[in-house]
């Protein structure tokens, strides 16, 4: 089944209102004549509105980097999925390793966010991935299996078109050491098989699985040429329009 790749720019805690606006405008311009790829940008919360204005009427979608699993309430400092939807987000990233490992988010908490986001009408990018210690100990598949089962608990097959999974090995994020295309393919194929068991073979055939972790213009094409790699979740290289657009073009090549 042909799957449309998704290239997402995770800006993390970078940019200002001005540089975010400029970056978004350059990405809109660079994507204007492209088809066959979904492109999204994920600015910090304070700049969502600013960037939403720039993206209006373009093919580039807006996303949030995180959300809290409730629509409203006394949760100081948190942002709800309905708020993200309200400012024009299509997507939200859930379970990023910087939140799992840096901020102690569990699979159970990730799962609550997933359901809250889907209920609010957001499309979800669910991140999974092993640490270097887990890989060295031969535990990559066990870890991925656990993150999928935990993160996708009570997930309904009819919501499958609104879910993307990002395979992001922790050791490749921000390190300049990307997974090799073969390592990425092996993990992606494993994720697709696991998802087939959890949801359905049909949903698995249509599941978009992005690779993330030190994706750059010079490695993007080889990674995305793998049969089970459907796009990229890009951190560092998404902060410059030229490098991000080169990765977007590699997804349609
Ligand atoms: P990186 O980040 O491209 O800077 O490695 C990827 C991510 O964290 O999503």
C-alpha cells in the first residue's frame, strides 16, 4: 500500500517569534510546489499563533510538541489538546524521548495523552525508541514492544489513519550519529509487525512510521529509501529552512 511520507520539524525549545516566523515563511515557500509529502512544523507553544498565521492557506501543517491529558483544569503551566486544536494545530507529538527520559513520562501517561489528543481531534505522532544501554543489551525489540503496547493501550482501529509512529532511537537524537538505514529498517519493520498484532494487519500496512534522530540532508534519502521508513522527524536540521527543505525533497524523490 503506498503511504504518503510525513516530514516533521520539531523545533524543540528554539527560535524566537521573529526567527520562527521567518523559518515558517521560508518553509511555506519551499513547499509550495511540492506534492506527495505531508510537512509539519512544531514550534514552541508561545509561537504557535505566530506560526499559524504564516502557515494559513499553505500545505504546511502546524503541530504541538506535547500536551497534557485533560481539556482544561487547574494544571498550572500545562497546555491542553483542545487548546492546540483551537490555535490551528493538526498534530501533536507524544512520548518524545526528551520527555520520557528527561521528565520521567511513563507509557501510562503517554497513553493518556494519546487518547486525550485523539479525542480533541488532533492527529498524533507517537515516539518510541530505545536507549544505547538497551540496544547494547539486546533489548531494542522488548523496549519497542513495551512502548507500543503501553502507549497504544485501548487504541481503536478506526483511529488508525490519525496515528503516525516515530522511531527515534535515543542514542541518535541530537548526537549526529543516525541509525544506519539497515538499523532503521529493522526497527521499523518490527514496529509494523507489532502494530499489526496490536491493531490489525490492514492498519499496519497503512501506518506511517517516521524515523527520527540526526536526520540531515546527506542521510535523509538513504533512510527514507528503506521500505518501512515513511518520512522523518527532524530536530536540529529543521531549524534552518535550507536543510529542512532538502530533507522534505528527499522524501518525495
Ligand atoms: P535531531 O532530533 O534531529 O536533532 O536528532 C530529532 C528529535 O528529537 O525529534
